[in-house]
């Protein structure tokens, strides 16, 4: 089970439904400023790891997947960015995406790839937004790549340079 | 017939041009006076002599210049050509398909000499004469897919077939109508088609996928798609959209005939034998409005199609803002006379344009 | 709709071959080898592919699919192995009794509905009886690609263990054979347990075996996409039926092994088509009247159209009943 932030709540709910589950579970948790760590530890999972960031946790995730056997169940919960990236690791390891369970919790921020410079901007909450790498004004497309674990951002003022609409909060 | 290759560019000074021969054989995509998405697929087993449908891989006067343009695109952005590791075998399949087809269909331009796995490939227009070992990557300067698609016009998507689904797991994409291989690689048929309007609701993709999954070796298929491009720019990529998008605003009533191009994709589908993958070559043909207008039937019809095209499609194809100007131009070539059915220009039977006084 | 409508050259996906070898392997199974009649190489194929062999049995055409078991890297010939089925509809009996070296036959281009997942970290093959044939080609391909594989092969008796000796000799340690008459059985649960992530399982054999592998793998938490099967089903032809074509004023008979579209064409009536697979919609035909039931097999018409009998796709669909009249 890999979770970040409010994803912890989904795990707590699962554990409440099926306490036996925890005896076989390995939880990898990235708090992102939340304080669910103790509650998750109290579930007494077979293994528990808390990482400061996804980037820090990814080596461990890869190692666990490389050693894993067929029959392993992967459960991802929390932000879209976390679920997308961890899903990609699991797919690389040979699990079809259709067999990976995901549960979105918490922030609706999107992980965006700038189609022009290829840079990823994390936690985008407005449309349009500024690419954190090349500085172009990008609009948020619904087109999603599982491989990149990101939505696509495309230059909004290419045909009318400088005409950038006021950013709106996503999903409002 | 030996082809006279044009010396031309698809960028900067845009010296691209079509000869009379190329205009006459242009794959005009509208068989009637209106257009809507359809599962417009048919067998790809030749076509009328001289038409773009005749050969498995059409080679025309733009060949050498298009290949030069592709090399420039790849030098700027190598991510336009990608192949996931399990697709190498499919790459060899594609290399074989193209080499065999071209050497059989254009013996004056291409030669393939096979002695077991020792192959010699001669590409006269590009001045290539290479000997390599089939299925041994170390004997080619690039991977097999990249090697051969640097010598073949049009984009190539190589689709892996698994779980009754097609996966875009490899491709060479430098002449695309505004989509990104780097973004779409690894996606399945429904995912990469997600941005297309209306067609999902019409059930087109479901039926198209069933058809594609059933394409069998020795029985290739084809279809046409089209869009609009200002200037004969092959590389209308999202990657560079912030650079070329502005060109769309340079149209004027004076230059539209020369600048505005109808962009037609001849898309073909072949089952690949060793890998059971599917290859989807997307061959792009460009023709300026003014050249199209030399065929009275095409002039009448293009006006009606553009006029009546649903707004969603004109928006998706990126010409909604320029549509009024296009219609002003095209309406001069529509005298209201009926048009014959089918895509062919029918120059001998269709009446000349009636000049309105 | 079409840019340049093309009639298919009839039979273009077929290959004329000569039988180059007939090798009895045991009491029930015989191997047949084919070479192209024109002496050239046969089309390349991928492991898992089958070909449909056309048999001319005293005026009756029989069409049976067989896995191509020869090495995909060797296209000088194709090999199939045919198990004699004394109760079947006669295709295998015909092969065993009538087909001799030097005979000329027609087979189709290879079609693969059972292909390897080339991303797999490891391939596990499970065969029952004559279900070994596709794995013969897969093993040849895996050996060439250098991929990891293992075979679990269950046969009735040593005497009926087709290719057991050859396989065990060439690939000791990778090939595991189980004899029914010695009460040996594949320990499937153990076998599935502990396989590395990214393993794919392929099963070919009797229906019971296929169902068992799917169910056991699923219970062990394997994703469905990692379990592949090919069942030996006979082609699904249909009962002959009669149709009246109103426009052309003809009554035609549709044979057991031909499609309605083929029968229409045989009678000399032009009918549109593109895909011949029930997907493109080109052959859509209006029903004028009917008394009976349609067997719709297309992916084109919607459920309502299927239910109300207003249209039929003659490339794939059939009819059983008293009478059918079409607007053609
Ligand atoms: C397997 C082969 C195919 C590939 C790789 C492919 C790929 C694509 C891609 C990348 C796009 C652009 C989507 C975007 O905007 O990002 C597209 C558009 C489209 N595709 Fe396909 N496609 C395939 C087969 C088909 C087939 C068989 C149909 C048949 C109906 C079809 C119908 C369309 C349509 C209608 C569009 C919108 C085009 C426009 O309006 O300009 N595609 N395709
Ligand atoms: S020919 Fe395509 S549906 Fe029948």
C-alpha cells in the first residue's frame, strides 16, 4: 500500500473493515505535512515506512516491486500525482494497470507536463498556470499519460502572445 | 516512371510545391459534399495506376526533401522517435515490410539483396548502400524502426496487441497533426483518441478497434483523415506549437490561396508477422488551396464541406478562427453546380467553373 | 465513404502449398509439413499463430484451424500436428486417411490469437495433450530471444507423449512432463506461487484444463491479463439456409461453411463489403421479410437492430428458420 497525505484515511478505513489485512501489508506513507503516521503505525502492518517525499521513497518502492512475486496486490491512495507515479512503477514491474487499485483522496491538484519543454510542474491548482521550468503560460488539458503520470499542459497564447486569461482554480 | 525529386523546404522559406502530377494525384478526401467522422476503412491492395493508393508505400516527388526535414526534426528533438524495449522485434518486422515492398514496387529506386540473414539495402534517392545482419541491431546505425523510417515518408505508429487492445508502444512521429508521441507512448487506443470530439459518442472508436484487432497478415487496410495547415509545415507538433501557432494568424485574403493547405493523411494498417504487432503508417500530403482550385469539382466541394463542418470539428482541427476567411476565398470557386460522386477530380466530365458576373 | 474502393482479390490471403512430409508420431498424432507450391518461402509468422487448412473431402470443403508448430525463424515450411478425432466432424480423419506427401492443398495466411506478451519477465507454458503444438513454436522463439520460460506438459501415457522426448532432451530443467496413467498431475498452486512479478502464463489444452488454470491463477491473485489461453474450438459454421434476394430475384442456398456474403457473391450478385469481419458496416443489408431467428455475429448493428430483425450483416451473420428475404 502506497499513500500520501489524506490517503491515510482510506487505509484506516480499509483496516477497520478487514483487520487481518494488515498482517500481510507493507505500507509506504508520505505524510506531506499531515499527521496520520501514528494512526497508521497503530494498525501494526507487517512493514511500515514513512518517507519525507515521493522522490525519497521511490528507490524503496522499486526495490520492493523488484523482489515481489505474482499475486502481490497493489493499493494506491492519496493525491493524483502520487498514485500516478507509483502506478507507473508497478506497471514497469509487470503489473497491468487494470490490476492496480487506486483511491483518490485529498488535494485535486494535478501533476502537469509541459508539452514544450517536457518539464513537470507538481501540484497545479489553476488553469492556466506557468510552467515552472520554461515559464510559458500553459492551459490544463484532460489528456493524461500514465507513463508520465501527468496531464498535458499546452501554451495558451501561442496564437495571440500575451493574451493570457485570468487563472481559475481547477474544479471550481 | 522515374520520379523527379523536388528540392524544397517545409520550414522557413517554405519552398515546398506540388507539380501538376502531384496535384492530380492528391488524395482529395471528400467523396461527397459534406463530411463527418465514419469508420471509413477499406482494403489496401493497390488502386488506380499512378494514384497514391497504388503502392504499399507511396513514394513521390517530395521524398528526398521530406527525409531531410525529418532528420532536422530528430536532431532538434530525439524524443520524436521512441520504441519501448519489447518492440524491437516489431521494428525488424517493419524494416522488412518496407524494404521488401519498396524494392518490389520501385525496383529502379530501391534494391534489397538477401542472403540468409545477410542483407544489402540500396536506397538510390538517398544514396544509401548498407549491408547488415537481419535481427542483429549492432549492425545498423540506429534501431531497426528508426533506421527504416528515416527513409520512409510519413509517420509510423507501431502498436503492440495485447488483451484485445492496441498499445502505442513505438513510433516515429515528425509530420503529425498536432499530437505528441512522447506524451502518448504507452497509451491504449481509447486513451490516445481521448481528445477527439464526437467520435467516441458515435461509437466509432469501438468499431474501429474491433476492425483493427482483426487485421490479418497479407490483408492490409487504409483510411483517410484530414486537417488544415497554414504554410506547408510538416512538423505541426504540440512540442513546437508555441513557435508555429502564430503562423495561423498570418493569413490574409491575398495570401490565403497560397498559404492555406489542405492536409490529408493516408493511413494504412499492416499486421506485422514476427511480433503480431500492427503498424500504422500515417502519410501526410499537403496541397495549397490555389492548387486544389485547379480542379473545379474539388473547388465546389471543398467550399461546401468547410462551410457545413460541425463547429466541434473545425475547433478540434484548429481552423475555427480562420474559417470565415477560408469561406470568403472558397466561395469564389463554388458556382452551385452539382458534383459527381467520389473523390476523383473527373476533369474530363465535370464542368468548368461558371464565372459569376 | 471510400477513397478508392477496391474489391478484394478473392482468396488473396490464401496460400497454395504442397504437402512435403507426413510423419506419424504415435497412435493418434501425425505431423504434416507444407511447403509453398511456388517454391518460395512461406510468410513469416509469430509463435502462437494458426493456419486454417482447407480440405477437399469428396466435394465438401472442410476448414480446420491448426497451430503452426514449426520454428517461426524457419519459413521454408510450416508444420502442424493433427490428433485423430474419431468422433469429430471428420477434418482430422481426412487429414490422417487421405493426405499424402506431394498433395496440393490450400491454407490461409497465419493468424495469431495466442501471441506472447514480449514484455513478460518470464513465460510459463501449460499444455495438455495436443495443446503442446503452439508451445513448440513459442519455445523456439523464446530460445532465440533468450527469454526465461518453463513448460508444464500433461499427457495421458508415455506412448502418447507427443514430442516429449525431443523437448526433454533439448531443454532439460525447463520441461516438466506429467503422465496421467502414473497419477502425476501439475501442482498448479505451487507452480504459480513464487513466480516473479511480470510472469505470464499460457495454457492450451482441453477446456477443463483452461478453466482450471484461469480459476486457480485468479484465486492466487494473478491479474487476468497475465493468463492467456487458446482453446481448441472447431470453427463455428452454421446450418445451411435459404435466402431470397428480392432485387436480383434469386433464391440462393448458403452452405454450412460459407458466409451469407460469400453465397451472395457466388450467385453473381454484387454486394458491397470492406472488412468481411462485421465491423465496417459496408455490407449492411435490409431485411424484407423473415420467419425464423437471426444469428447476429457483427459488431456493427446496435441491440435494437439485432432484436427487430430489420437488418443483417451478411459477412458474418446467419439465419435459421423458415424463410428470409433480403433487399439485394
Ligand atoms: C491504430 C491506429 C491508429 C492510431 C495510432 C491513431 C492515432 C491517432 C492520434 C494520435 C490522433 C490524434 C489525437 C489527439 O488529438 O491527440 C488521432 C485522431 C483521430 N483518429 Fe486515430 N488512430 C488510429 C486509428 C484510427 C482509426 C482506425 C480510426 C477510424 C475511425 C481513427 C479515427 C480518428 C479520428 C476521427 C481522429 C480525429 C482526427 C481529426 O479530426 O483530425 N483512428 N488518431
Ligand atoms: S463487410 Fe464490413 S461489416 Fe460486413
